[in-house]
C-alpha cells in the first residue's frame, strides 16, 4: 500500500470543503443524494452557519458526519477548522486520529470493553442485548477486542455509571438510527444511543447497524471520508489501515457504497486486526 501523499488541486479541495454542510444532515439509514459541492470559497459555510445548522442531541452534544457526537461548541469549532484546512491524502477500514495519533484503546483496555444496556428499552431490552452481542461479535471474531456486557449495571445504565466503560441507552429522534463515540471521547459522553427505528430499517439489520456503531467505539471512521468515495467527505483526521473498501461496514451505502446491508467485509476484519491484533 502506497503512503505517498497526493496534493489535491484547488478545485478538489474546494469541492471537499463544500461538503462540510453534509456533516449536519447525513443520516445513517436515510437515502441521500450526493451533496452539491462548492466550487468557490464563497460557497463554504461560515462557522456560524455551520453551528446553526448542526443538530444538537438529547444530551446537548452536536452530531456530525451522520452519527458522530461532538461534545461542545469549542470542539465543534475544532471539527469545523479541521474541515476547512488544506488537505493532503495518503493512498490507501480508516482509524480516527487526534493530534496525528491513532485514536484507539490500549492493548489491555480493548480486551475489557465493558458496557451496560439500559432497562429503559422496556420490551426491546432483550432484543438490544442480543443485537449488541451479535454486533460486537463481528469485531471480536477478527481481533483481540472483547466487548463485555455487565447486566448488574443495567438498572442504572447511563454515562454517570463508572462501573462500565460505556452505556447503551434508548433515544427518540428522527436524526439517526444509532450513534456512538470514539475511544478519545470523555466518559461523560461515552454512550451508544439507539432509536426504535433500528427494528424497521429493511436490509440494514440491527446486528450490522450496531456493528457499524461499535466500529466507531473502536476508533474507526466512515470509510467514505476517503477520496475514492467521491462524496460525503468529512475531515482529514484519519489514517488508512487497508485499501479503500466501498463495501465496508463503515461505509454509508448512500455515499457511493457498494453494499446495501452494512455487512462486514474481509477488509474490515483485516483492518481491525491490523490495529488491535488478531
């Protein structure tokens, strides 16, 4: 795999910058047309415009890139600035980076990814428990990752529960089917939120939707942020682990993805093994 940086020309940079507005509107599970991309700097939204159009979640976090939370306005500004910065792209699953460093769990922590499932899911509680187990199993079968459900904490399952690494909680929203977090996310914001629409998402099974979200919890970015996708660019903060995979579980089908069911691919398994070991 070549890692030689390729400098994008000005038109390509502006096109990617114009896609910044997609961060406020792209919804996992919603079929979207390719965004109209900016061809001039004047078409790039200001931070004030971007801030005003970005959805704010039930716990006051901003949601960008469809299903990724940003904690506060300062972090949203940092996200915006990273979007409008000039870009160089390495050829090439992609891992999130923070300050140029892989956003990943330590070797010991990745083997102990504890979580609770809120009893507030009510009649869907057992379904969520099963979907979490099967979605986690996609990554566990290919790597050293080990997601561990702690049922004793389910009755008090929220971000304030320090017994577990993260919580799985219900949400009622039309903005997404589910959303998660990255390893660098602070504990107060470390949860997986699941809307009831996960049960009526057609070929997108609960297992694969949860698998996609748990990919984020392991540090993986949307595959379609890579230049090969040609649309849905997000930002520059990632490092390639494998060649581009249009069928990746981390690739939205509506962003020129080639899979219609979010199933895991051999490339996904190779990527998680490369980051965490098999």
